[in-house]
C-alpha cells in the first residue's frame, strides 16, 4: 500500500511524454494521488488508465485518418516470403499476403528511391481469402530518413491526383 505521507505535495504531473501519441499536456492532478476511489483503487490509477485509453484511441484515429497512397511493390519478410504492397501511409502498409508472425522484419521499395526500405512491422489486421488475403501492417520501428522518403512519395502521389486530367 502506498504511504500517502510521502506524497505531500501540490504539483500536477504531466505524463504526456510517457504516453506517446499525446501532443498536449496530460496532467494528473495532485489530489488524484491522495484521494482513494475505492478500497484498492487510488484515483491516480484510474486517471492514468483513462489517459492511456485516450492515448490508444488517438492512435487509432491517426492511423485511420492517415493519408495513403497506392503502391505496387514487392515486400520481403525476414522469413524470405514475398508479398505485394497495395498502399502506404506514414504509419504502415496494406499488403496482399498472409502473416508469418505478429511482428515481422520487412523490406520493400518505393518508386524513385534506389535502395530498399527496412522496417519492423506489426500485423494489425488480416482478412483471409483464398484468392487475395489482405493484411494491415503498422510500422513498429522505422528509421526517420525512411519516413521522409515515404512522406515525399505520398505527397508526390497526392499532388498527381490533384492535377486535372487533360
């Protein structure tokens, strides 16, 4: 049990840095540390869980709202399996193929970039089909320069789609 005498202060704590997706301060108020909501559940624990839930929901919104661009490219998994990308965003890829593992090391190319892009990706969705199974991959670990190339590719494709056709 937490000794509340150790928490005799009046400082709100910003926990946005440990959440990940929050771009504004997320404050746990000092009184949340001292007050109890139930026999075994301090208010700060409930406030922290709510902040974590809100952060996860924000991540889902970001992924769904991400600008995507079509891309047909071979994708190679660490296992040697070959799949085909169908679209790309800054947060991940949509790929035709079946997942090998829940977390995969992948390599793929983007038109206009001479070298392959390496990343670690997590399978976040999968629709099985005998003809064309589709899975969604979220980048779990990708170097910043690769993201810059992806952003440039997406922006180029977006600009092309905005041009009036002749």
